[in-house]
C-alpha cells in the first residue's frame, strides 16, 4: 500500500488538528498514513525542527507530507508554511470567514481554546471521575440517587471505560452495575436498580466477542466459555426488552461512540461545558 | 454580552465537529455561544428536525446560527445546507483539495473515521484503563515494571484523572503514586519508586488551589489546611529538583493539557493508533 506521512501540529495540545486530520484521512482507503502528532510547538526553535522533520518525511516518501496545523502564533505558522508539506491551516481557513460573519476580530491567543470556564469544567470532571470510580462495578448502590445514568450489563461488556469516558469528556455522573450470574438466574433485575429504572441504560455485546475478551482474562474458565457468555447475554437482553431499558450493542463501537450514543439516546446533557 | 447559537452536527459521534468548532469559537471573546452538539443525525427525518432547530435559533437570536458539520451522506448534508444557519461544512472544505493532492477519491462513508484498527485500539485502551485502575493511588507497586509512566505528586493534585485520560486517549499504561505525609517526612522518595526512576513524572500544584480542592473533600481538616498543603507541595517540588524528575504544575491546565504535555515531555508514544 502507498505510504504517506501526516503531521498534526499545534502550539497547544494538538487535539483539534489530530481529531480533524484523523477523521479526514481515514476517508482515504488506498493509502497508509504514518501519523505523528506534535503538540506544544511554541517556540521558533521547535518550529524550525518540525519544518525539517516535514521536509525529511517528504523526501523519504517521495510525496508531500500532509500537514494539519492549528497554530496561533503567526511567526511559528510562517516557518511551518515554508516546509515542503501539503499544508492545511485549520485556523487560517476558518477564522477569517468567521470574523467576517461575526463582525469581530478573533483573539488568536495561544491555548485560548481551553481557557474558558476551565476551572469549573475541571472540577466537574474530577468530581465525575471520582463518582465513576466510587460507583464502578456496583460499588455503592446508595449513591445511585446522584447518578445521571447507571450502565448495566454483563461482566466485560465495556461499562467501566464508558463511564470513565463520559466522566472525562462530558462531566456526567455515570455509575455502573454488572449483572452477575446470580442476578441473571433470578427473575428481573435487582431491586436497588429497579428503584432507579429511569436512569438505567443497557450495554450488550456479541457472545463470541465477549468470550474472546473473557478468555484473555481467565483462559479456559467457565466464565469465559461461549456457552456461559451466550447464556448471560441472552438473559440480559431479555431483561432489557421486558423492562423497556434502552440499550446498545458495544461489539463494533469505540468507547467514544458508545459514550456519545448513550448521551444522545438517553438525552443526557453534559455538565459545565 | 452578545448571544449566538452554535451547532455541531454529524452523522457520527460529532466529536470532530465539536472539537474544531469549540476551538474556533473560543477565539471570539465578545460573544456568548450557546453550543449544542447533535450526533448521529443519520436519517432524513432527523436532518429535517435539525434544520428546523437551526432556523428557530436563527430567528430567536436575530442572527444566523453558526453550524459546523461533518456529515458524510450527501442528502442529509443538503437538508442542513438549506437551513438559515451560517454553515461551515468541514468535510466539503477539506476533502476535495485532499482528493486532488492524494489523487484518490475519498470513501466518504458514514462513521468511517473510527473504523480502522478499531478492535486493536479498543483492546489497548481497555487494557490501559484496567492498568490505570489497578495501579491507582499506589495500589500495586509490583506492576510498575509494566508501566509506561508513573505519575507522582501529593494527594489531590490531578494524578488519577490524568492517568485515566492517558489510558483512554493514548492507550498508555499510566500508574500513579501519591506521596503521603509519611513519605514526605522521610528523605527522598520510596525505594519502590526509585527502582523505576526513569518512568517517574511529577505533578505539582499551587498550594492555595490544593487547599481549596481538599477543603471540598474534608472541610476544615488538617489535611486541607493551607499550612499542610504548602508543606507538602514544597517537599514534593524539592524532591523533583533533587532527583531530576520532570514535572508540571497542574493548577491552570485542563486534564487534556496535562496529559498531552506529559506525553510530549516524557517522549511517550501512543499505543495502537
């Protein structure tokens, strides 16, 4: 497959350049992109080194390296713009037309994109991460009153990373409760959950996929057997339907996708953003 | 302050539109943006509703709502484009010139941006989240051999959320160890840490800020007193310098910023991305 270098460059975290560049480049199937994120390029010295890196990659590939940048400082941007890459200057592209539409000059200050409301946002996130950790794996059901959402599903279906992602990204208080074999051999779901039925959201998973994940943790155990996984998933899905609990199948989704779908489907609103 | 509505719309997670839109709009100081992310707009019916929402916001504000979209489906994009917002079509803007540069048509398929390497990436992240949870708060020092980085610092300086963010975002194995009063009243740092001194990365924090955070958790305790916080921070920073441990001050940074700075400064490479 064709190889091509791609750089995501910023004088801040580089998250915007990387997120945008990544979603654009994955639209091109025939090329393998060697992607490199270079954050905090905030001095002329660093910029010169980065420009050299771009030139070297261009020479090695025999084709211009693709460069996405979100650099605010004009001198640094100028140095990068003189490299031999194919440059996509994100701020340049959009800020000028936005200034015109908003009839306002942009502040264009380094790191500005994360400055607003940062303290409040940080606090909400920390509180949400602590909440997710305290309420992981059915830890403290007495705190469910404070939860925005309670994820339920079988062991190893993706509850914990989803809760943590929701906490970090959206500031949402997400608890989770694993439905164990004991729970699934009884009818319905535990009373502690039924008391908060409006907050429940189900995760399910393909039993083959689940067995593979469990086998990595406890090889050749009953817990990891396909039979057991099939039983648990069938019982869980039955309950989701019986009790009208919304759910999604996590098998083919990334953590971001699971989390954003839950936010959308459950009508959850992010805190302090 | 001037108010203006802003929409981030996608037939996928909406993360790209939101990340880009957010970092552009925060460059404009004089306007308060009411931001709304609408992910999974993947049917004509949903698109029509969204277009109505945009029109309603435009009428209410008396100025065009700003609309960032990353919609792949042309029919859905067409409906949104006919709304009365000020539209910034992210894919349209960049994919055409990229196709020309790469001499290749883009696949333009819904949700494509997250499909590649997803399974491997998902597994790495889950493994990293589990690692961060197992190795939170000095949990299991015997696993430090497997860590990519070990964050050290006083209690409540931001270690846990940073480790989890690094795990989720970069697939990095990040452990953390809180330097307690006992540790700080002895010279140096615990032997278990010294054995992995190359992996240590310090977090520090402004003592006033620390006291405020601790007071929320344990009001009026010695733990939360400014005197205690000043002592701990001073002792921790002294050790970072003595032992040549790189560190950053978390006081004014978001979790993303702390995590990306550690990645850059410690020369860490993300896994499976």
